[in-house]
C-alpha cells in the first residue's frame, strides 16, 4: 500500500541525466525513498511511458509522479530537483492530511461550491499538488474579490503567488504588491512571487502564440523587460538579449517568416557579429569566461541556422545561415553543427560537398562513439539516396 514514485525521463533530456548523476545516488534521498515509496523509472517515449504521459498529463522532463496503489495521482512535480527538494516533494506526497483535504475541496468544487475562501484554499492545494496554477480556479476566485479584499495583505499575496496570466487586473495587482514588498526580507514568499510573475508573462505569450495573436506581444515584452531589469539591473545586455530571443521565438511559433528573418539578422548583427572578436578568435589563449560566451553564442547561431532550413528556400537567407553555422563551428566544434552545415550546403545546391561534410562528421562520431552518430546518419539519408548511403556505410 505504499505510494509509488515514478521518474518519467527522456534520453535526450540533460536535466534527467543530471538527476541520474548527481541526485539519485544521494544516500539520504535513497534511504528516504526506499523506506516510504515503491520507486519506478520509465522512459516517456516507451509504450508504458506514453500511457503514463497521457493519463497523468506529463508535458516535460523530468516529471515526477506520486501515485497511490489504486492508480490515483496524489502529487506531481517537474524539473531538476536537488535531493533536499525532492525529499520535500515526497513528504507532501505521503501526507494524507494534505491529500484528503484536497479531495474534500475538489468534491465541494465539483458540487458547485464557489465560496471565495473555499476557492482560495482549493487554489493553493491544487498548486501544492500539481506545482502549476489552475487558471480556471484562479479566475473564479479573483472574480469573487471585492475592493476590501484587494486591500487585504493575505488576499493580495495569494493573488501574486498564483496569478496565471499577465494581461489583466490581477497581474497589475500582483506586480504592485511585488514592487512594494520586494525589499522586505521578512517576506519568505517574495522569490516565488517574482518567479510567478515571470511565468505569468511567459504563459501569456505562449497562449497568444497558440492563438496566433500578436496584438499584445510588445506590451508583454515590455513587462518582461521591466521585470528583468528590476531583478538584475546590471545585466543590460543579457536582459535585452533575453527579451529579443522571446520575440524571435514568438515569430517561430506563429510561423511569421518575414518578422523572423528581419529580427534574426538584427539580433546577430547587434549581439553576435563582431569582426574584432573574430580576429582574436585565432589566438590559442582564451579565458574560461570567453570560452563560455563562445559556446553560448554558437548555440544561438546554431538555432538560427536550423530554423532557416525550415523557413526559407531563398539563397540569400540560406547563405546567411551558412555563414552563421560556420562561425558556430569555430566557436564550438559540435557534430550537430556539422550536420546543419551539410544540410545547408545541400540546400544551396552543392550535394557532393554536403555528402563529404556529413561523411566526415559521421566518421568522427563513430570514432569518438558520440551519441549524435545516428543523427548524422539521418542527415546523410536526407541528402543522398538509400543506395548511395548503403554503399558508403559499407
């Protein structure tokens, strides 16, 4: 009759690997989990994993499910966790008082109960159980609040902790509360409130993206920028880059090719393309900090180049992407960038050179036993026909 702990992972998920390497071997965590749970690990892309994903709403990795012996979801959390924080989650999952209280409020809600105090408690319990805000419960709760409620510290704090979207009066109330209280070190929940405000902005952008509605994008990006500069005023460059990357991701999501082309070129010119830096790139002596910057910038150039392969057929755009991915390789000689270069070379009409690039990358991947070898094979398969590939592999 123990609660079952399920770690849902994916092979490609870096936080999952980090959990395996750093967290699950922890002896304190191991002793606690062994004493209180039956533990189970499953690949989210396996047949069993797909069933669990559908049944319990697994939408990211790693995802941790706590299920009772009848198959009912008791609690779930997600993302990389330290051993200490995973134990905290587990303690909530085996607390029958919290679980039973949630079940009680759920029955009241399903029976039509809409008392604002009950809704507030239910909202908190639902978040505690699922680690995400239920927008429907929040909206019903916020509608019940009168002017006096909105001046009550406890009520406003709850609104700030759980506001799901950034385009209404609830967000404005939450933001005002945060700005008033952010320097009060006695407020233990202030970081959660700040994180939730940031999440509310991102959630609203994602919702508008899904609805193909860009009418509020600039307003939301201004809110994001304000919050970034409020929490980290020194990192001007980093804050602006994060805002502009959010804008570009929105254009990808809405398949706005014209805006993405203009925005990505402007981004590269403003933040990544520095001729003086390229001249210095030939030197052997680099600081650890500069190497880190190079790797990060290479990843951005790689993402842009990959997206250009999806969006554009025009030679001018593809030549830009080719130049970017070549620079990415200079900064961080990753096999996946060579795969992108091969595909771009092929798209530009030089199939023979594209094959050569991919074959060299595949040979390197096999020698180093790199996990990316299979992806490089797939790149070859899109460039050459099956017979040529089989011949080459032989």
